[in-house]
């Protein structure tokens, strides 16, 4: 929101203080109406976590009303206050309603705090915080931060029907290939599958050829038309990338 719009909203809040009951309701409705796109935008950030979209938008809209009623126009701009209020209510909704794997409440609450502190660090420093920096900010042990980061996938369970590579095999297929004790590996496979979501199709294909089809580097080179040395270098880079992605979970 630009400075002019912000000033208009500020003036509307000030007018509420001396307006009649009917006029106050009209001003409050207008403030909420102008900020509904903000609420919807913030709700959409959480659409990939297993919650219903309509429920998220409803939570965000109600949080916007809560922010409007609790805002003090003498303490800054409304948008930052509303944003913090809406995000807080969305995270509380996930904490209370959307954990498919039930974790201890202290860990649920810390995971929400870690998410908030991470977003604030990104905003201030344009970089991801380390677990040590988060621990300092939240005044908790670094081990607790790592535990909360590892819990970030618990809003919804990983399905055994999810593909681990470009549509060829599901997690369940891989596990059955290792029968009879296949399901002892479900957690490991699901964890790696989540990390592989950030890879492109070519990278997932390379991982699949080496570790699922169990081809040698030379066989991969013959199939893909690149040299064995290039295969070796790309695999090394990909494995290093996956180790970094899995570090909070493995710690």
C-alpha cells in the first residue's frame, strides 16, 4: 500500500473515534473491504499444507477483522499490524487443527515460532537464518530449533502413492521392492522424496538412474549422451545439495 493510501486508512481510523455508531460501522467495513486482498494473499501462502482453501481464507478474513478492532492508529501503520495478526491466526489454525502427525504441543508452538522468526530474518537480511541464529532469536537451544525444523512436514502425511521421480515409481513401489521389511524404510524414503521436490526433471532423472535403476556412471553417460566425468560431477553436486536440504531433519 502506498503512502497516500496509508494516510487515507489512518484518517479513517481517527474518524472512527468521534463517529456515530452507524458511521463507525461503515468506516470499519470499508477498512476491512480495502484489505481483503491482503488477507487472501496471506492465506494463499499456506495452500500447499493440506488445509482447505476456503477455511484458510475465512481464518484470514476473521483475523483481519480482529486486527481492525485491535489497531491503535497512534502506533504506526495498519498493514504491518494486520499482516502480523493474520499470519499469527493462520499459524495458530495449523497448530490447533492441521497436524496429521500429533506432536507435543511445545514442539508445535516452537515450530510456529521458528517459521515466524525465519520469515522475519529473510525480510531483514535477504538470507535464510542458521539454526544457531534462530536459537538466539527465540532464546532456546539450537537442538530444539533443529527438532522444530524437522517437524515442518507434519501438517500433512506423505502418501505412499507419491512419485519419487518423474512418474515412474511411487514411494510404495520402492518399499515393496525391498520386502519383507520394506516399511521400515518408509520414513527415510518419504524424507528424501520431500527433498527431491526442489530438483528439476533432469536432476530427478539422474538420481533415479543411479540410485533406483542402479546404473553405473558409465551406463548413465551412455544413456544420456554426456561423459562419465560429467555424470560424476553432477551426481556429486546433487548429493551435496540434498545433504544441505536434509541437514535440519538428520540433525
